[in-house]
C-alpha cells in the first residue's frame, strides 16, 4: 500500500493529553511505513518520545512558528491539525490548498467557544477539511458529523495490583473535579485500613485540594506527587485508579490504566462509559462521592474481584483501543480523502465502535460517523 506524507500540527510547547496522543499516533503511523512529521509540543518530551520512530519533530510554540515549519516541509498528502491554533496555522500556511486538511476535535464543544474559535468558525466553514472525533461524547457535541477515531494505546505489562495504593492521574483543574475524588477517599474505609492515595498531576486547584485533604482528616493517607513523568511506573505499584472528571472528552489516563490491567473507578460521564464498557464495577454517578467511596470499599475488600476487573479492562483495551487499530482507522480516514481510488479498499473509519447517528455535515469533505450498531 502506498505510504503517505503526513504532518501532525499542534501550536504549543507543552506536553499533556493532546501532545501524548499525537506522539502515539505518529509512532503508529511511522511503524506502518508512512512518512510522519510532528510540529509542536514540548521540546523536551516530544523528541524523546519519538526517539526510535521514523518521525521527525519540529518546534512550534506559536501559530507563526508552526506556519514556518509547515512551509519548510516538502509536498504533504495530509496535514493533521490538533486544536484551533493549529487549524489557523494550516490555513495561513496555505497547505490546505495542496494537502488534505484533517482536524481532530479533542473537546466536546461546538467550534467558537473561544475568541480564536469564533474567528476561525467561518474560515473553517469555507476551507475543505475532514473532522475526526476522539469519542462519541465529543462527536455528539460538535454540531455536525465527524469521523470517529478514538485514541489508541500501546500494550503494557500487567500490574501486580496487590498493594494498598489508589492513584489519581489527572491535571488538578476545575474540570477534573478532583475534589469529588478526595471526598470519596475520605468517605471510604480505606484510610482506616492502611491504604494510601497518591495524586499525580498539578494545576491551579492544588492548594485548594491540599486544604480539602486537611479539613477532611485524611492528610496522613494522601500524597500529592506533582507532575510524574513515569505514570506507568506509578500504576505498576497501585491497586486501583480513581478518575473523577464528569465530562472527560476521552480519558487517555483511564485507557493507560486499562492497558496494564489496573482496575478503574471512574465518573459515569463523558467518554468513560465508552472506554470502560459501562461496567457497573467501575462507574459512579458524576460528582457523587458516596457512590465512588462504595466502589472503592468493594474493590479494596475483594482482591480477586480487582484482578477480574483488571483483566476485563485490559482485554477491552487490547480489543478495541490498540495502537494498531488506531493507526488503521487513521490510515483509512486519510486514504478516503487523499487517495480517493483507494477508498473502496479500506474499511470505513470508526467501524466496530458504537457511535452516534450521523448528522448533516457543515465541514467540507467530512465523512459521517456510522450509525449506532
């Protein structure tokens, strides 16, 4: 099969979920034989994580630097933009006239909620492009049809799961609702039984959350770790991961836990049911600390049950969210627009996933998600 020249673009010098997903996608596409260029992301993390992959990296912390990077590359089959600033960079570079523009929508919102988004909305309405949604939850909130291409995850060693440690791996920002997770911890019997809660991540709410731990009387059993580079190492010594975001667009941190067989207790909102399969052992009503505490207590008291849940989640990650499957879905989406003659030879993007019914599209060239099966 003919290889494609693809550029992933993000206008940041950060490394969070979006940047990590770009690395994983790029590594998978390069392994399939495509020529991949990555523009943007952390100068420390991105090259290190792309090391060993047949993918080049170019710094781009701003729209201007992304435009320069795009113009420095030769002919491209696909420019894959992540978030609004990258869309603007692609438009300003003129690349969309010679390469097909693919946009991944990472957030569950109609374009135009930010100032830049409002400016870009009419522009993107006039520029031919294809939009990918990372989950049915995101697709349902875009206001038009999209292609369902969930993130993928690499296989990981099975965690032992016998420790008395619960981990939280998320940014400490309001939308993550970490306060509910701390309240659940305080309501549970785990602190009294010698269990510990380790919180990996940082953000604007850290000071308030530390005060909540103190006022909840669980300061001796909770540790704030700040940013943790080796989150898989953290999970390797944990027994349960707790995920409290009520409106998570995807939940890459949850998928990483699933990949290593770590049982997950998560809010029943956003994309969590899509990832976890609506498993009653895992999901609690969003922002309901009491329900979360009950699930923690039940899993803590049942080592065999934890093992069984971890096995189910690990199998689900392998079957539905493998990196190989993610790369195949991306390849199919790219070829439907960049190599029309090959479109009939590939499976429709999103095939095999539960997805929302298609809506009329407002994005030129978008392919509707398949109807729910």
